[in-house]
C-alpha cells in the first residue's frame, strides 16, 4: 500500500512539475515567416493599394509585401514553445530585451510603433512618387493629436501646417519655436492643407505641456509630411504594418505611376526600410521575410544590400536582388524587362 501511495505521489509531483514548466514564461520572443500582401490585385478586383485615377489591377504582374510574425509585447513565450521555435526550420528565438525596449509601457510601445509605421508609409510613397518624376514638397504635418489637448477634433492627423497666425511654417521646429513664444491660454489660428483644401483652424486656448504647465503647447505630435498631386490609399490597418514594407510600397507606387514599367508575368516581393529620398536600409528577420516571399509564390525578391551577408541559402530558386536604393530596384527591373538582363544577386 505504501508503495502505491509513493507511486501516486510521484506521478502527481511529475504532473505538477510538467504543468509548471509548460506555463512558465521565458524571457524570449519568437520570429516566424508571416503572410504576404498583394498590392496590385488581380484584374477586376479592389486592390488594397490604390492611386486615384490609376488602375493597378490592369497590370499583369504583382508586387507583394512580406512579413514575419513575432511574439507580442504582452504575450509570453513558454518553455515548450521556446524549444519548438528553436528547432523548427525558418523560426528564430531572440532575447526579449533585444526586441522590446525595457522601461517602455505597452501603450507607449504601441503608440511609437504606429507612428513609425505611418511615417514609414509616408516616406515610401513619397519616394515612389519622386521616382516617377512627380514633384514632392516636404511640409510640417500633424502625425498625432492628444485626445485631451487643445487641438483635439480641430487638427487631424495628416493635416499639413502651412502657417500659424499668418506666419509661414516650413519645419516642425518653426512650429515649436513659434508656440513657445506664446502664452498658455493664448488663441492661435492655424492654416492647414487638408486633402486639397486650405482651411483656417482656430485653436481657442493653448494648453500647458504635461511636463511643465507653463510651457504652451498645441497638443499635437508633428513630423515631416509629403505633399504631391496624386492621392494614394493603402487599406491595411496600421497595427498589421511593418516599416520593412517600405521598399514594396515605394516600388508599387512607382510601377503604378510610371508609363514604362510593364511587369507582365513578374511576381515580385520586396522588403526593406526606405527613406523619402529613396535610400534602402537593412531590416531585421531577413530570412523570415524571404521565406514569407517564397510561401507567397514570389519568384523575385528585392532586399537591402546590407542584408546580403545574412540571407540563408533557402530561397528555393527565387531570385534575390540586392539594392541600396529605389533607383537600383527600378534599374534592375527595367534592364530585365527591356534587355532580358540577369537580375543582380548577392
């Protein structure tokens, strides 16, 4: 009888330990290939990426964004899943503090991520428009409005700030300096470009900043915006976005606007951070992005030149085209289309 109880006790102890191990969080996050997003859409469809007056679905080719999945900031990677992700092909595990900065709350991280995505999309589209030979004007713009601030429901994200009280604003620093020379409680009139309409928006009372109540503020986050005579719409939720989509968005913008970019028969994907000037920089998780492209049936993948040394030999016949700029990608595309030139490679 004693032996039976010993066996039962041991079994219960093993079960309890196994459960404890199974639910114990680790200080790691996992990366894995994510889905692609087709930007141009098949003929007759409603593409996720559109430019007013242009018909991307008429293009007999495709440009896709890639992605990777990542353990969320508020999610825990438990020990069994850590081991599984470590050994699974095309998965990766990293220390949590290399992905999520310590000392930053979830809401702060979410807000920062959203602002990064919005800024990245704006720069990517501006780069594509410039590459198509269309003039792009840089202007200070509203990227976020504080809900309890003086500009709430008066100024909107995406507004270009042209002037305040008749004084021209050329940069976000101009706005900051002008407002700091006012007093808390002062009224200001902001001239904004909203869409194609210029508006005079009255802010009744400037508020004091959250850190120093004596310093006046509009209650907005400002950044550099880009104004051009075309309307671009990307219908993907910002929370599903990634700054690494920049190169794909810029290339799609160019292809739709250019008259000489026949991509018939080409299924392309692109990954890379991009500036408004068209410069392409490295991304994290390049191999997860590459597998994402392959799983999305891409046959050509444009990547940052800076990621060449990291790309693994797992591309399954997909052409890997390294670039340092949007111009590089466009040149490689035109040379291949016009002359049958082989794609550049790492």
